[in-house]
């Protein structure tokens, strides 16, 4: 890969918001390293190459494991100028009913993998005195999540981590931005076992629009951005005022399977 353009790393890039983030970086002149755990990352790479005049490297690696994080990091052809750490999974069901193995894997990828990769990438960026990192959090980070409790907790971790690191890197030439999407029209709800819920039925935001908002916030050096429609932005504002118990009851209603 020639060193002629800035390089962006995008994880969870085989579909949804991650793939759209990759398109955003490519449109703005970045070469890409794209990652996902499944073979769909190869299809995404072909699409990105044929759509944009940039170099694209695909790395299939499971970021729920330390080996997968290391393998992705070691595959980077040169230091990255921007990184969108978007890889993550959901898990529907109550805390005691959802399989504990699935919930622990969620923690491994959403929390452990994100933390590990952020540490590696930010270490390089701060040493060079430039760069930007976008972490995909969620509007779910602002409320307790009955019906998907570990997922919401994991996104609360990511949100807190992003805001803390943003403050720690202030003035270094490195910026950290959290992207907080609301319910978005992706494959997330099927994969999380949340089809048939009010939450899934409210997922109408376009992932391309959410990705564009995230990219713009990263480029502007903002600390956080709520991605999605004005309704989602209003929800985020209201969530800052409501007691956690009220938000928990509302969330339980939205994650219950509802008749059509």
C-alpha cells in the first residue's frame, strides 16, 4: 500500500454502520484497513474498491480475542491516521435467561476488544502527535437496559471510556469521539435476537446517515455525537433528565416481544 493517502482503520466493517463508515473515509480520500470476524469483509472490500479509488486491505479477525486484536494490529501496513472502532455485538434476553457464554462474549468484544485496540492505536497516535479515533457507543449507554442488560452496560463503558480519553488527549493533536446511534436499520436486531420488539420496529434510521454524522464529528474533533434522526437526539436529551428507574421501565417495554 503506497503512502500517498491517509490511512483509516474501520472495525465491524462488513455491514451496517461499519461498512458505511468505511465508505465515508474512502469518499474523503483515505486508504482503508477493514476488519470483521466473518467472510463478508471480503465482499465489503470488493465493494469499497470498486466504488472508490482507494487501496483497501481486509483483515478477518475476531476482536473478542487477544490474538484477534493483535493480528489486526500487526496487519496494519503503516500507522493509521484515523480509526473507527465500531465492532460490537448485541444480546437480547433477560440477564438470567440469556446464555451466559453469549453475554461474556459480548463483554469480550464490546469492552475488552475495544479497550485493547484503542490502547494500541492511541499509543501510536499520541507518539506522533496526530490522529483521531471514533468509538461507536449507543444511545443505549444513557439508560439501564432490561431485555439487553449486558449490551447497555457495555455501551455505558464505551461511552465513559471515550469521554475520559478525549479529556486525557486534549491538546496532544489526537482527538477521541464517541458516536451514539439510536435504533438503526441494520442487521443488529436479528443477530441479537430482538426481532419482534418495539425497539426493533423503531429502527428506522439510515446507517449511511448515522455514519456521515459520525465522520463529520470526528473530522471536527467533537467529543460526542448522537447519530440519527431529530427524534433520537431529543430522546438523548430527555434521557439526561429522567431517573434511571423510569428509563429502565421504558426500556423493558421496548425490548419485550410485541404483537404486530
